[in-house]
C-alpha cells in the first residue's frame, strides 16, 4: 500500500534551544516534511523510557525518520550527527569532493565542540546562576566566546561561509548561536564585521526566516513549561540542590 504523507514525516524532538534550531534550519532547507514534538525538559520528559529509546543520552534534539536506511524507521541523536545524517540522506549541503567535505566536517566539529558548549556555559552563568561568586566562570566563558568569534571573524574574512564558498551544514550548525549577539553580549558584532556579514547573509535565506517562525511557535510551549515549573523541577533541570553531585 502507498504510505500516507503523514507517515513519512520526520519527528523532531526538542525545545527552542540553538541545538534544536540548527536541525529546524536544516529541515527547512532540504524541504523534508517534519513535525516538532515538544519535550518538556523542565518537567523531566527526557527521563521517560519512551524518550530514552529515541535518545539514550536524554537530551534534545533527536529525530525519528520513518523512512530511514532500508526504508525502516531510524532515530538519530546529537545535533551534529543529525545534520550529517540529513545531508547524506538528501545529498544536500555537503560536497562530494573529499577534501571539501572534510573541511565542512572540521567547521561542524568546531561548532559542536567549541562554539555551542562555550556559549551555553556562558549563558548559564549569566542567566541561571547566582551572580555573586561566579565572576571567574562568567569571565572565563566570555573570554572564550570572544576567542571563538575571533576565529570565525578571521575565517569569514577569507571565505563567504565557514567551510568555503558554499553554504553548508557547518553554517547551519553555527548560525543559531552566531546570531545571538545580545544573548552573548557581543555589542552587535562591533569587533566582528565579517561575522555580522555572514549572520545577515544566512538570515536572508527563506529557510532561516521560516526557522525563526518555528522558533516563535516552539517558544510558546517553552513558556508554558517554565510557567508550570516547580522549584524542584528547576533544581532537577539545572542539576542543583539535591540533584547535584557534590565534589568532596
């Protein structure tokens, strides 16, 4: 029998974090049908047995592709792995040439290992942690963010996009954090004009504009999650209080 279009929709599990938005951007770029399944990380949805079958790490994003390899369902977790999977599935946004493809991979790993984690830690210590006594942490991550954006500034002075002349999954991975100059306190890219040029260029793409629309929709559910949170929910979410492992 012919499969219904709804049966072929990719399920994207997540909230409105940059890690999830990079997958939204990719899905909008390649045009595969998908739906967002909101995961209330505040209430602890990520600890359910059902979600752990999708992502054993209990984090977002994750996807389930009903038309995976061999035509059978396939789940993928970790945002960079999802982008690589979708690029291979569609043959889009990564090059066939080995040298060029591995240039894309390097800049994708630069985002996965540096830009994303360091930005996330900075936001945590500036927004979610007590201010007194955290000066070292805030300054450490702010310094590292400036170093990383300096790397991007130099690279984007050499090439139109992170991996070269062509837009790729490396740009999609980095753009949701790269555009967050207010959140990262980067003074509207005053020190990084090449980054600003790139942020604007990607932002003009129709898929990026659709990503922002989808972000606004997801944030409605995020808002409900935070509004309904108890003090214990927040402690569990941030791994603090009784949920913290204390170093002796």
